[in-house]
């Protein structure tokens, strides 16, 4: 079955291309193959275009995700810088001298820990001052008692009585002494 080649008017009426790679379709079969090839190329282009659109959408999603990550990191950095400034303020209040050695490194989010430590040190210093005051009072009371004992020992020495004798005996009134001396006789 041989087909006759199409005339240029037939090609124009069907919308077939005038030439395909430098040659003209000779038969209807060639024309069908050319149309099928064009349709396949169009489908392939549609798939390529869909893939490009899908890839572009995934790129946009990735860009959005990266922008969100950058924003989260920026916010963490701002918080860390604020925290560091707070730590510096705790460690060197009102521009005064630094309260810890310079070789101590300051890391993120240490302000609460440093603040707690400084508060604890302040509590312990207060407790030390309270304890020292109580010890001072107790030492003063001991000094007063020592001085009183020394005074009593001087009084005993003034009465010509040995200090190591029984002090109760000397606490008796003269009448009691006379009475005690009379019993012994």
C-alpha cells in the first residue's frame, strides 16, 4: 500500500510542518509520525516544565526554611548578647572593678548562674558577719567573766586567805563563822 505524497495545500490545510529536518513528509504515515513526535515533544516539554516548577517550589520552601533558621539564630544571638551584657554588669557593676579574674570565660546563658553564685556569696558573707558579731559578743562576755574572777581573787588575797581554799567557807557571815568555830571546840 503506497501512499501519495501530500501537496503543499494539503499540508497547509492539516497544519503539518512544511519540512522536517530538511525533507518533506512523503506520506500520511510520515505526517502522522511527525505529528506524534511533536505531540510527544510537547508532552516532554510539559513534564520538564512541571519538574522545573516543582523544583522551583522546593527551592522556595528551602529558602524560606533557611530564612527562618537565620532569624531564629539571630534571635538567639541577640539573647546571648543581652545575657552577656547582663553577666558583665553582674561581674563589673556600675563600671566598677571586675569581680572575677579575667581568665574566666563567659559563655552563653550564664547570667542566671553567675547571679545565683554572687547572691550566694553575699548570703555567706552576711552569715559570716553575723557569726563574727556573735563570737565577738561571746568573747567580750568571757573577758568580763575573767575580769570578775580576777577581781574576786584580788579580794580574797586582800583578806589573807589562799585563793585555792573553799570559797563557800568565806561566804559565811562573821556570826556563822563564830558559831562554826564554837562547834569545833
